[in-house]
């Protein structure tokens, strides 16, 4: 039986991509929104995956409706040629079998991912991390993407049991940054040569859609920086307006794709609504970020494997993976931190499965151990987030305790130590 071949439609603008998706769905074409492979442009773009069998008919539809195409290209499996030849003979047979699939470009199953996450021993771990690092190098190159995060409000209407910003944490000194204060801080960040700013907050209804639109438009007009929003669940119309105003990316972490575990962690949350919000963001053309927490109570290796498959199915562009870290005065304050080694394995497996995505070496890893952040960059990660919240607020954004201050100096030290590159340009 012949393998199904796929093609990727790449449009000349995000608007044309969304129009193409709508047109093709209207005529019954099965498609997926997926990150664009590096060889066809920027990883931080979205393409439409279709069966190669229907490419001529699809071209005809899009041409008739004057959709502006960059092209429709073969979606080749990403192979790691010669991977097995460099492996130690001492690695486990099951791991060797999974890595053989990576060598030939075969998609990994959930069972394969479980094998990767259960890796133990120095030789096996080295084989896994080296494979993920090679995949990182081939799909996103040697540049470490540095982004700056502004945590503009620590108010939150939610009761998440692991988070120090929970509405039930009555001991936390709350703050909100004024819109003009946020824009002023972004102007300062722009002088560092940063290209993307992340606006992050608790789920704070104080910031109306009009306020958020003013902030996004102000940042775009004054700096031109790419904007990632991480502000929780919002109505679909709000998300549409923010995209039209200039927001580029949206980070909405799922934390876990186990519905029962999700409910235990989010007593006032709705797993189905979280998934629906993710779907809206994808349909609206955002470059979509998600992620999970490693080490949650009741979490299993199979559930982590399902998380990774979910990221793949959702066409996620950026996956943030960090260990659980306890926060004072929360229901999980006494729960032990997540395992750093397991977190590195989840990062490596995510790189091997999703391939051309952005994966941060998270601040949570640096908080557990600064060396783990460096190791993450050697196990498939390629992005670093700077703590750029004004100092007078920074310690109050206490999602977990004792957050490590990942600043520009530390980020550049890591990059230099690893002999990687950055595209920062002082302005």
C-alpha cells in the first residue's frame, strides 16, 4: 500500500491563507493548518496541509478566487539521515527502533513517544538529546530567538490550584500597569534589538477590549515589534479585533490534555472551552503557542505523550514546556517540583515529533536549576524569554516561588557558551 503524499499551500499573506482555508473547506477539502517548514520560509508562518492527490483541483479553486499564492510545495518528511550510525551500541533496542523512524522521516506514534519519555541511563539520554538537538539545528538553525515578556497585571479571576496568581491568594500584593506604561516599556525593549514582545497577565477583566486594542495599536505604531498576547481566554470577537489591530501570536497553554486532571487543577475551568479557544485562535490566523507543565499531581507518562500528540494535531507553532514549581499559599504549595530530567525529555520528544516549531528553554527550568536552561537549548529548545517587567512589579508576578531572573546578560551568556547566534541589533 502506497504512503499518502502531502503538499503544503503557502500564501503570500495571512489574510490570503485564511481565505484559502475558508474556500477549501466550503468545497469539502480536508486540510490542516501547520507551521511552515523552514525550507519554504519562516517557521513562524502557517501553511495548509492537503493531500497531494487533489493539488491540481485545489490550485484551480484558489486561482479562480484570486488567492495570492507563494506556491504549493511537496511536504517532505523530515529525515535525520545517518542518525543510527552515530549511536552507541549500548542504547536500548526500543529507543533505537524509535530513532530509526526519525532517520527515515516516519511519524512517531503515542507509543513511540512513551519510549522516549521513559529513557533512562546516560547513553540513552545522550542519544535522545543529540537527536533532538540535530533536529533543532536542521529545522530552525543556530539562532536562539530572544523574546521579552512584560507581565502587566497579576490580577486573575481564576482559581487554578497550582498558580500563585489565583484569586484565592489574598496575601499577594496586586498591581496593574497603565496602558501608557506598557507602551513605554516596550519602547525601551525595542532599543535592545528585540523583535517580539510578550504581553502577559492573569485573566484580568479590568483590561477591556478597547484598552487592549489601544495597547496593541500603540506598540505597533511606535515600535513595529511583533506582539504575543498571553492573557487567557477571551471572546472570539475580542480575539478577532486584536488580530486585526496587529497582534501576531497568542500563547494559551493547555497545561495538560487529560480532561480529568485539567478539571482538578482548574476547579472553575472548562477543558472544552480551552480547546475551543485554541481552535478560534488557529482559525483567526494567530501563530499559536501552547504548552504543558511537567510534574503535576496525577500526571502520567502516557498523558505527557498525549500532550505532545495534541500539540502536533493542533498545528502549534510554539510549545512552552516547564517543570511544575510550587507557589506559596496555593493548594499545591507542598507538592514537590517537577523533575528536570523528565522535562528535558519532554522537550526533546516534542522537537522530534513537531519538528519545525519554536520551543523555549523556559524560565521555570532556570528556576529549578539555571544549568537546566542551558541543557534545554542542547535538547531541542531554541528560544529564551527575558523577564522584562519593570522591577517595581516583577516580584509580585508570583506564579511560582523564587523565579530566576532571566535577563539579557544571562541569555547572551548562554548563547555564547553554546556557540549559537542571535539576531539582536541595538537601535
